[in-house]
């Protein structure tokens, strides 16, 4: 068992190694022993931490009331003291609200560096990830280019479009190149003949601006 060096000395267990680490947050009025079976199982594969809130279990006694902000400080002090770089909060009961606030604060941390930096960190620690692209970035991805997913469809009067090819392709059944979307009103005649409109009726609809 370890203790943080923060104002409120927070007790926590730190088992095994491996990122991202599991950070067990117990519910109200219970201590870290409520996670004893999870810690035993989780630590077989990765680093697992379980903490006691201030005034609970083996943490220092606390005088007076305290709320969510104080609990967040407890969690952050454990993260700092342990030196973990990536955590997955595992929350019980009311601690779920603390986990949500923790995620919000860590999100602010992620904003301090570009996406490429975090991708390198995840890659270096063998953490599965995938970037979220905007539309302009999609076809610049090396894997997308390698798979030849970018195709172009030429249209008669409008600008060409660049849809994605099918992600699934079989050796004996090659996917067909998609046809371009129709021009505005291109198939009016075919559709209107079915319910009985003749050329004269369609010309009247066109003159009135209906089609």
C-alpha cells in the first residue's frame, strides 16, 4: 500500500505493470477492498490501482464535509503519485460522477498537444487506437490509399464526386464501380410515365415549374 503526498494523504494499492492502467474508484462509504477480486484478476494483465477516498479506509481522516471537487483532487493525486500515463477509470456507484469529471479534465490535457503526438504515445505503448478524420483527411490516410478506396465518378453537368469503394471485396466477386448520382430531374420521364403522364402532361408540369 502507498500514500500520496498531497494535503489529504490518500491510500492506494498499486499492482503489476502495463498501460493503460485500471484505476478503481470505490463507492461512497466503502473502501478499496470492494475491488479486491477485480484487482486480483486485472493485475494479471495490466497495472491496476485501487484507492481509498479521503476519510475512508486507510486514507487520512477528514474533518468536515467534502464534495466532488475534493474527490477529483484525490484521484489526480493518486495519478500523479503513481506516475501512470494512461488510466481507465473503473467506478462503483457515485464514483461514476467522479469518473465523468475526470474524463472532462483529462480531455483538456489532450488538447494541449496535437493529435500526432498522442498517436505516437499510443503506438509506443501498444495501445489500439484510430484517429478521427475530417472529410479532407480521409483519403490521405496511407491505409486508405493502399486499399485503393478512393474512386471518382464523373457526372454529365455537375462536378465529379469521390465516394469510397466497398470496404469488402471478394476474390471471385469484384465490387462494381458505382454509378454517379443522377442529375436533377434526369429520371423524371421514366418515373412519370408509370402513373400515366404523357409527354404533353410532363411538358405542362415542367412549364409550371413542378418538375
